[in-house]
C-alpha cells in the first residue's frame, strides 16, 4: 500500500538509506526473492506531482501498516507516515478526492465511540492560526461521529499544505503547491528525546548510524574507536548489547573523573551497560587466533586527523627498527602506557575492513564515516572496497566547503578466508596507489587547515597587528591551494607571495568599501535633501562597528517636524536596503530603522507600513545574502530574521493603533490623520474576545520572530550582531509580560468560553508553553555571552502541564454538556 512519508528537511542523503535499512529490519522484504546475502533490496518510491527530488514529501510502497508504523516510530529523519485519503492542488480537488476514497477504508476511523484530532501543518509558507482553524473547520464534509480529543486521540488526521516559496538564494524550490489529507500511521515524538542541546546533531547522526546498522535486542554491536561512547549509547537505546575499544586508556578508564566517563553516559540514560570496554589497538587487534563472526554490527567514526589524529602501538623507534620489542617489568605494568605512533587513514581503513571481514557474522553490517575533500577535481570519489563486503549506501554530510564526510554502510556477503585476506591486501595496495596523496600520508588536517601567519621581518607585513592564525577554509578565492608544509625554496617564495596577496586582498576589500561610501556621499550631496541623505549613508557605512550616534541624532533632528523629510528618509533607506549586498550595511540600516520607529516622528511607522503596499517591500529581506564573501552565511541569516522581527513589530504597532479596524481594509488617504490623533489604549481585560484573539496571535507571532533571531555560527560572537540583538532583547521582555497578561485574562474567562473558543485558547496555551521553554534557553545563552545585565531578565513563569491537562478536561466536559443540551 502507498503511504505519504514526510521527512525532516535535513541530512537529505541519509533519508532513504535509513528508511530502507529499517524496512529491512522490520521484514518489509521477507516476501521478495533474494540472492543469498546480496541484500540488494530497495523500496518503491515516487514523488508528488511537480516536487523536486530533495522534497521532504515522498510516497513509499510498504507491505503493511504495522511495518509502516514501526519504521515511523523508530526513524530519526521521518516526521510522519500517513495513509492519504485525498490530495489536490486546491481544496475543491481535495474534497473530491476524499469523497471518492473508499468508504471501507474511512468508516472504521469515523465511528461514534472513537476520538480524533485534526492537525494542520505547512511547508514553504506560514499560515496564520486563524486561517488554520478555518481550514480545519471547512473539513466538515467528512462524516466524523466521534469526539474531539486534543490530548490523546485514538486517531490523528493531518491537513498538510505545501507551497512553492520561490527561489531561495538561487536554489530551485523543492515543492509545488499541493494539499494532502490523511490519517497518521506513526511518527517519532521529538519531545521525548533525551538528547537535546547544542550538540543534538551529533546525537542525531549517532542514532542514524545505529539505524543503518539495524541495532536491536539480541544483537552485539562493536565500536573499535569508542572514545566517549556516543555511538554505543545510540545502539544501546535500541536494545542492542554493546562493546567498545580505544587505544587511549585515559578515555576508556578515567574519562573526566569517577562520575563523568563512558559508563556514566549509559547510567544517565538508564541503558544497559556495555559488555566490556577494552584498551585495544585497531592495528594489533587483541582477539585470539581463529575467533570469527562474533559481532552483528560494527559502527565507528575512525580518526581521520582533523580533530584528532589516529595512533597505533609501537612508537617511532620500534617501527623504524632502532629498538626491538621489549617487556614491561611486572612492577610497572599498572601505570604503564605503551608508546604510540602516527596511524595513517589509509592503514586505519584497511585494518578496519579486515577486522570487520573477520569478526562480523554473515549479513552483518559495517557502518563508518569516511572523509572526502570537496575540491572540483575530486568529485568522483572511490571508496574503500573489500571482497567480503557490498556497499549498499553512501550518505554525505557536508562539514565545510573544504571537506565532508560520507557515511558508508556495507553488508558482509562472503565468508573470511586466507585467500580473501590476500585479495583484500592487493586491492588495498591498488587503492593506495590510485588514491589522493593526502589519504596515505594522513594529511587531511593539512588539506583542510593551513596556518598562515605574517612574518615579522617581512617589509610588506610590517604594522600588521593581527597575528592570529588564518585558515584556508575561511577564504573564498584560490590563494589557499598551496600547502603550508612546502620545504623547497621555490615553494617558500610562492607561499610568501600568497601571504602578501591575502593581506593585500583584505586591505583592498576595505578600500573598495570605503570608496563605495565616499561615492554614495558625493551622490547624496547633489540630492535635494543632501544633509539627510549624507547622514543616512554615514550612519549605514561599510565599517564593521556600530553607527556613530551623532549621525542618527542628525536624522532624527531633520525629520522631527517635516513630513517631507520623513517621506524622503524612508525612500532613501528603502533604496539602500534594496541595493546593498553587504551584511554590515544591511544590518546597520535595519538598526537605523528601529531607532527611527522608536524615537522618531510618528509618521515613520505609517510611511514604512504603507511602503509595503506600494510594492517597495521595505522590510522584506527574505532573499538577502552577502554577495562578496563566502563565510557570511550566518550573518546574512541574522539580517533576514532581524528584518522579519522588525516587520512583525511594525505590523503589531499599526494594528494596535487602529484598534478594531483592520489596516488592510483602509487606503492611505483614510489614514492621513492617524499621526495627529491620540492612540486609544483599551485595557486588555476590557477587550472583546475577538479583539483579544487578534492581540494574542500578534504577540505569539512576534515572540516567534524574536526566537528566530538567535544568531548561529560565527555571528554568535560578532559585536555588531550583539548590539543589534540587545535592542530587541529588551523589547522581548515587554512581549513576554504582554503574553503573560493576555493568557491570564484567557484563563479567567475560560469557564465562560464556548467550545470553539476554548479549543483556540487551549491551542494557544500549548504554543506559548513551548515558546517559554525556547525563550528560557535563549535568555540563558544571552546571559552567558553578556547581553544585558542578569538583573534585567524576567523570571519565566512557565505554563505547567497540569494546567494544560485541566483545560483539556474542561473542554471535554463542555463538549459533552453541549451534546446533552442538543
């Protein structure tokens, strides 16, 4: 039967391999013919109409609903699996499709003694809460006879909309407009995961590896590079027995103390302890001769020299033959740590494949990461091979624009023998000879990071104060192609020229920015309102430091009384935002906009608000990106989210000024006198329910926009970003207090609300409860980096689960009472 599979939109290469591994684990291929241990099974997939292959929506054919439910409940990347009752490009088509769906498939889930819930979801666009509710209520043509249960329904139905959200930074849209309605078969509940926090992605990848290895009760999983044990924790979570080894005795035995080690990780999550953790060398495995086919799966992340290099037993002198093998005296064995030497990646992978070929059972799986440089001349990557294994999946995870790692999943299809061992050795020699040089020499670190510091006696670099190491991964152009470890005189001369060119390139970029500012100032001086335009250019210059307050004060002074100046100022700012492709200029312009809205003439809000209606799209920066630097993605993302917050804040302000009237129902001429009349403030407790719903939804949306402004990557430590964040952080304190106030009013009115209004309030309360959790974490981060004083932060009073359950129970009682009255 065909089901709609909705994936989380990340780790795109991993989605289908993980799904098919779980399908194999749960018996989806039991009735298909199989050639011995070839494991060449695959599921039948198809895309919705006009969807891109990267779309999170796929149809998949599975033999039974039970298998579908097991896959969905265990998968890390599957958001949900659904039995589709209908789909279409419009709600009219959807209605026809649902009505034509066989009754024998629908009626068992529409009985009077059942409970149900309809959930709305969207991809590619944001649908306001009111519109979501209207669309759900419009599904009344489906003959539901059971009771609504928002907390624990027997059946969940999903109404899902996808939309073409337009080109995102030059990338094609992955979905087209489509509407789905279906019954939920299964889905993982992310709220119940133990792993939450800043390293959640690493835990997610560990779970994916465990799924690829088909970890389950009764299987023994081994990690020869166990480290802190994160991969084994994931395997143990699925019930597998685990065993690990590492060459570093300090990691295996000591960790960070008696209460913080590998064992404490398993104890913390209540998992079965590993059978054993060994101090062992992958190059000299400790297994007795003749021991074979012991493990069901081997999962590991071999050391490939970026964070930590590989080591093997022996020491340099022993490996070179300078000294012979030695025996450690009995009295020194307790504290002795054997010498180790460098362990190249090529040798490490060869030993790993040999170990897996010998120790895995037939049909067992080897799952490991393999690094790949992402240069243009290494697009066709040849992965390691072994006669005992068949490669069934390779999933790339991009770590930087310089290199990535590929998760390889291999299945053992042939028994291990001496002939196989010799064939594997010859195959490995051929692989080393034809593979890139960095793999054999273990120089992946040198290929990714190239230290580059200016020489103190170089006349071209005198006066340069910044002696911090520069890394090639931060540059856009080709100066990084020369390795730092060249030893010939010609290589040193070229490397010296590279340093000079890099420094000159940086100076040249700053000079170009300064020229742009000066050119803009000269053009502004010729304008009709030259003083104003010049002040705007100076307040939004390319210099990476907050704007000088004197320029902002000059703008405020010039526009304090004259409507002409206000209109001209908004027009100039709009042109500045539309033309710039520099994140510094864009962010400083948005910061200027916020200052003008807070401290300037009241006409600013009106001019900026109606600029959108005239097609100017003043605060719409959704497609902004920095076109001149390759390492500014994090900054551009902050600019986009910051502009969305300002846009939502302006909309909230204008809607509040108009009271019950909708601003979108007015023309600009109807609003001419808005700035002249006093704003009428209606106390929250005196508002009608409809007004209060509008205010609550605006506040919730505004808080969502603020939470989205949390900077990522390099932007987290930038001074400009911190200054911009400080102003909206203070505003978030007021937003929190406003939401707290309106939710208090709703709680007071809850007993007297109708059932539909009660359901709306309950849904809003659940959403606010989740927002409070995110807000608390956001505030903790802000405190840790020193944004605002700790005493300024409000104490978040979270909505308890008991209160939500009480609201849900009261809704049920109201619904039952309404039925009895009718």
